[in-house]
């Protein structure tokens, strides 16, 4: 998988992990953001790319800063590199 593909996988894994860690369903997160549940599903599957502003909003709902998210994303990338599945 190319670097861009690995980064997309890390992004969607990180998005899902932070939502689950916050104990929110896709439906509840979608409601808090004013979007459809299918939008969250598409972000988490990689079918739709999340924009910067939307990512900032997601982080805000989940109680994270963008810096927190980036740190988690980078850790996920490192984990994938060490244990590619």
C-alpha cells in the first residue's frame, strides 16, 4: 500500500477510535455535528474524506484538540508500520 493509502487507513482508524473512546455512536456524533449518520460512516470507512474544518468540529465534540488528534494519528501510523495488517 502506498503512503497515501496508509495515511488514509490511519485517519479512519483514528476517527473511529476516538469516537468509540468517547462512548459515542455514529448517530450521536452525527447529531452533535448536524450531519447524517451516513456521513460519519463514510468518514470512518474512508469512502468520504473529512475536511479540516469538519475534523476540528469532530475533535471539539469529542473533547480533543487538533494537536491531540494529530498525535493519535501519528501513533496509529507508527503502529501500522510496525505491524502491517
